[in-house]
C-alpha cells in the first residue's frame, strides 16, 4: 500500500489536468525557522550578499501537462506519479501517449508501456512524438525530459518517405537515433514487401540514414543482395547532395558498361548540379553535366552538356567510331519591368541521335532538327517604340545543314493614328506603323560563283562541314541585310453591311552587295560576280478588301430533337496591285543570255539574299474567298435540371474555298482553287481535316514518235476542253481520335492534375518538382495513371497528288497509341503505326507496367527498327530511393 492514494474522478471526456510545477529544491522552504537556526542565518547571509538579486532557476523550462482517463496515483515518498488508461504527458514539443505512464520527478524520467489484459493481449502501447518525429512503440520506453534522451524497445518510426524499425533504439539529445537489429523500408504495410536489414542503423534527422552491412529482403525472404554499408538521404530535396548510383548492363557492341555514375551537388537554394560519367569495356566513355538554377521572382533555367566518345577495335567488320555531343540551355524570366531576356538552346552534333539512344523516350532518336533561340526585348516607356534581338540556330540532323542568325535585330513602332480626331471615318481610322529588321546569317550552304543556271553539273549550293577549319569560308559567305516596312491601312464601313480595308505597304531593303551576271560562251553558262557597295531595293503594293457576313436559319418542328440549323457564310473580296519591278528603270533585275541560241532570261540581282529582292512581274489580282460554318442546336437529354435544355454541336466547323484572278498576267490568269474543310464527331472525340487543290486549266497530250506521250498545261479552261471542272492536283485527309473514360484533358489539365496529386501526397512544389511534372506532360509515356482503365489515340493520314503527266502518288499512314489496364495492378501501353505505301509497320514500342504497391515494374520493348531495344526496371516508388532498382537492358547496339 502506498502511504497516500489520490483517486481521480472519471470525466465524461478528456480534459486537461491543472498545471503542476515540480518541487524546486533550490528555493527557500516556505516554513519559518527560529533566529537561532544557523542554516537559515547562513542562507540569509548569502541572499543579502547577492547584490544582483539573481533568482534561482529550475531545469524545467516550460509547463508540464498530463492527464489519465482512469486514475492518477501519486507516491510522495518516491516522488512519482502513475497514470493509467489513455494517459498523456506533454512537455514543450514532446508528447507521450500510453495506457501506463510513470513520472519520476526525482530523476526527471518517464517510463511508458502498454497494459496486458487477462487474455494476454497488450493494449495502449506508447506513442511518442518529439519535434515532429513520431515513434510507435511495441514494448516500452524510458525518456529523460531534461536531457531529451530515450531508450525504446521495439519501435517503428517514419523518416521522410521511409520507415525505421528496431529491437532497441537509443535517442540522443540532438534527435539522432541508433537502432540495434533494425530495418529500413518505404513500404507502409504492417508486413512490408521489402526491407533492408542491418544490425546497426543510425538516423540523423535532416541529413541521412546510415547503416552497417545490410541485406535486402523481399516478403521476408533474405536475398544475397547487399552492401558493406548503406547511405540513404533524409534531407529536404532542395538541400540534398550525394552519390548518384549507376546503371549497369552489357551490349554486344560496346561491352559491359556503367552509366550515370557521379555526384549530385546541392550548392545552395539557387543552384543544383549533377555530374555523371559512362564507361564501356570496349573502348568508350561519356561525360554529362546537368545543372538547374532559380532565383525567386526573377528567373529560372537549366544547362545540360552530354559528350560521348567511342572507338572500338573489336568491331572491324562494323566499326563504331564517333565523337558526339549535345548542349541544352533554357532560361525563363519572370515578367517584370520593360525588358526581358530568355533562351532556349538545343544544339549538338548531327550524329548525336544516330549513336546515343534515349531508352526512356525513343522519339528523341528520330528528331530531324535542332533549334535554338536566345532573345532580348525591351519596350521604351512613354514611346511607341520597342526593340528585340535574337540569336537563332537551326540544324538539320538529316542533311547536316546549319544556319546561325547572329543576330536578328528588330525595332518596331506601334501603329499611330494621326487623324483620329477627324469625323471622316477613312481618315479617322487611318494608321501607320514602322518596322525595321536587320539580319546577319551564317550558313554552311555555300552558293557557287559559276554556272548559276546549270545546277545539274553540280554548280548549285553546296553544303560544307560546319567546322573551325571552314569558318573563314563561312564568314566570307555570310548573308546580311536590313529591311524597312511601312504599313498604312484604314478600316471603314460600306453600305451599312460591308467592312472595307484599304492598305499600302512600302518595303525598302538595304544591302552591301549586289550580283552582276554575264554569259560565259566558252562554258555556255551564266556566271556571276559579286559587286560590293551599298544599294537599296524599294518596292510597294496596295490592296483593298471587303467582307461581310450572312446567316441562314432552318427551324424544325416543335418536339423534334433537332431544334435549329444555322448556316454562317463569310465572303471576302480583295484586290491587290503590285507594279512590275523587273522594269530596267529600277535596276533590280538583269536580262542575260543563257545559251548559244541567244535565249535570254531575267535574273534578280539580289537572288539568294537574306530578304531576297523585289517581286517579279506586275500583279492586278482579285482574290475571292468564302468561309462556311454549319452548326445545329439539339435537345440536351443528359441535362435533367433544366427543361428543354439545348446544346450546340458542329456539323461543319469550316468549309473554305479560295482562288484569285490576275488581270495583268499574259496567261494562266486564274489561280488553282484551294478547298479545305474541318469538322468533328462524337462530342469532338474525332476530328477530320480535308484539303485539296484543283487546277482549272486543261492538259494537252501529244503523241511522240517513240510511242510515248508528252503532256503540257495549256492556257484553256478545263471545262471548255471537256475535262470537267479541272484536275485535283493534291488532296489530303487527316483524322485523329483520342478516347478514354476521362477524354478531353488538355496538357494544362494534365499538369494541374499531376500537381494536385503531388501536393496531396505531401510533396513540396519547387523547381525540381515542376521540371519533373513538365517532363511527364511533354512525354506521357513516362506517366502511368492507374485510375484510367484504358486510353486509345488513333491517327490516319491520306495524301494524294497527281502530276501533269497523270502520274499519281498516294501515301497512307496510320498511328495507334494508348494503354490498357488488364487488372487493377497490370497495365499495357503501346505506340505503333503502319505505312500503307511501304506495307511496313512504323516505329513500335510496347510497354508493360505492374504496380507492386511500394515498387513498380516497367518493361519496355522496341521489337524492330533502328533503335531495337528492351529494358526491364523494378523500381522503388519512393523518391529518395530511385536508384534502388533491378534493371536489365538490351539496346539497338546489340546487333
């Protein structure tokens, strides 16, 4: 029996106990002692001598709160308090919950454990929280709330994305924990699918989890996989630096390899970098550097460099020898002020995509062009002027042609209305603007000086290697010039129903060179000489257009599902006039003899220049265009909230016919008819686009002595020659359909959905997360939505062309992509196509994904083609263990 027992009342709901301050042995006892008490006198003397009047303080720095639902028992002899059933103890940021808690005031310790009932079941095991870290205790714990040290038996605690469990845990004052016979896993199940087991594990909050020798377990079964030590980051993503573990494998051509071995540098909150390397046993290596940077409210961007070198002496029959690289840089500013600088650079060797395969995104391997643009723009406040400068780069992987614009400068004046205060509408709406462009272009497509009229003998433009050795030649053939454009226009209303627009455009080109042509009788060809010196080319054109709108309605009988059909017709008439600037008085063209018969031909003296030259020939053309839109209003049977609810559906989204008639031409005055149509079906799930070109002139066939026939286009309309309304020279049809239970999502909606899902899972949205989400949106094959049971995208393209000699060419291609959930955990995704002309299947990819709860398995197979490959990845879902995986890859190098 205890000397004294205090029984707590049983409240109907949990309530807080009053604040209890432990006895402070340093304070003066509250009793009064006689003056003869020497201890009191001595103590009083010390107090009087303390001129600073410093009050003694306790080791307990804040209030202590505790509560128990069943009973609170106090032992004054041992200075202990016993709490029973749903008890809790709070001290600062620490909180302990258990069915049995013992408070030892004398030693400032807590002891907590569960309670065993008559059947041997344990209930109310301790649950301990300290500074945001929670510990689920299966047996007991002892904690010193002054030193904040603890000894815990059989505990589970969560560290970022992972779970730690140990037989015995020691917690230190700084929050570090030491585990004896513990394991680590990212699987949150009671019996995890996998875990790392080690005799010794140390967790340093905010830094890392370190273990001694460990083994990898699957479903409780030990495997031979393991390492002498383990290092798992437990750091906020924006501050984590560490080793990047490689991917290993074997290829027939390049041998055994290690890829992406390196280190990740988190320099600070603004700059992160990753440096990795590749090495191959048969003589190849690679080096990659990836960096991202950001400054809040100012800018963000990234810079990547990839260099690959391979030379194998073991492949003499099919030698592989290349040095290739790729550079990527993107810089995006936050709009502020009157100036803006941005960059998007994608450059590299033309052989990069032919030798370096992307296992995760094979579409990169068939990229035909590389393009870059670095731009700077500024608006001058208080003026109508603005300027911009662009450094552009374009590169064709297939042809090897490279073009650099260094730079392109533009100065623009916004439209000004000098007569806006007048009442006369044509003058009131008159506006004038000015645009100035200057461009300097360097290209490895070199124009030859001789034989400009005979490219068949190889004297046309030639592509040379874009190397430092050829740089002097490239600079010598640089193409530069400037262009001034002054557009003047006015809008006004005609006859109440028509809108008229009159405009005049003046262009003036400035060059530092021009071409002089002469006939070379010895070679029977036309050669050219470049003449240096400033010269200008001025030309203009004028136009007048008029358009209006017609609407027609057809109403159905009441009660019909189809309510109304509306037909919208928008005709446009325009007249354009351009003088003949080939007149010798302008000096823009030169008439030169081209053969020994004395035949002559006009050549532009600025042919091939950056802005070309003045247009050739007079034009007095009438352009006619008719646009049609057909829509229907039907009853919306799905809307039960509104009576007689209707919705609009497109019957024909557009049907356009365009042509022109040039009164100044000596022949073939009527231009071909251009016809296009666009519509959609099944609530816009299927879209259809049609285009065609009809030649209105007849074709004359002449029989030759050899028995063959020749064909030529004659200046006679086809309908007058009995050849119908004309010949269809080209036609195309494009059909696209994408269907799934949640079809209709735009890339922006997908990005929002992924962002929301990421935040709901506890993620922190930063630059790294945004870049990853953008990568997934741009490459949907990297993202698997297990909630969508199926998704199919279909594309069909048909192209038809017919030459004057009646030779026809038809091409048909079909593309199919999508995914299908075989079950809740199995999903198949695919991407393929068929070329009907070649009778061959196009680039194909088949993938299988398996959701393994805390793991995910991905199988990707490209069965044929240039980039034949397969890969199998079994990867932990946790973001901090992305390098814990089992992989086997076989690429297109395995010939």
